[in-house]
C-alpha cells in the first residue's frame, strides 16, 4: 500500500510540474511583445531599463504601468494567483463606474471574486466578505475598498517581492543592461 501512495504522489507532482511548465510557456508566449524590440531605432514596445527599475521602487509604480501590469499578471498566472490582480483592477474600474450601473457591476464583481465558490475567489476574511454582501443592495464606489486594501497588502508584502526576484523581471533588466553595454 505505501508503494501505491508514493506512485500516486509522484504522479501528482509530475502533473503539477507539467501544468506549471506549460503555464510558463504560455505566459512567455502571451508576453512575447515585451521581449521584442523593433528592428529600426523607433519607439520600442518593450519598457526600457529605467522604467523597469522604477517598478521596483513601489508596487503602485508597477501597477501604474501597462507593461508592468502585463508582466506582473504573467508572473501571477505562474503563481496561480492572478485573481488578486484581476480583482484589484476590477475594483479600480468599478470606482469609475457611473452611478446607475453600480448595482450590476457590484454584483458582477461579487459573483466573480467574493461569493462562496466564486470562479476567481480571492482570499479575504469572512467579515469583510459579509459586509460587502450586505452592501450589494445599496452599492457605492467605496464598498470594495477594505477587500482591495487586503488584496493589495497581500500582493505588496508577499507576491511583489517574489516578482522582483523572478526570472521574468530579472531577464528584463539583464537584457536591457547587456544591450546598453553592447552599444558602447
């Protein structure tokens, strides 16, 4: 019997590794536009080294850059935590929603991220979840603020430092550094 369990554990680990490596490949393909530079010396799609270094100074600098968001989202999908950024961005978008559309949009965000067994359920405490659930009947633009702060804190304190150490981010800095040296 122990031999069977070990084989099952090994099989699970191999499946997880395969899914993880597949996710990495898919992520690199989706974020390929960050790797490409235009062949002429015109404007580049890829952020320059200074911009990428600026992301390391604060989480908000990263989030305020469309390239930073794309790269961070790719990293989060590798970590199986992309729902955190999606929720954070959905709340930012919700804050810009016209008053007449707030109830429908609030319900949509709740169903996608906060309801029990939501497809992209985020990790927040039950009391915050309950307060938001009660506010669905009379929503306002601040109703998700506590949950957004919690998710932002989680990303800033745990995921963001790992992103800065990730191969994805380091490669962006390295490529820019080596290309600058080659031009000299």
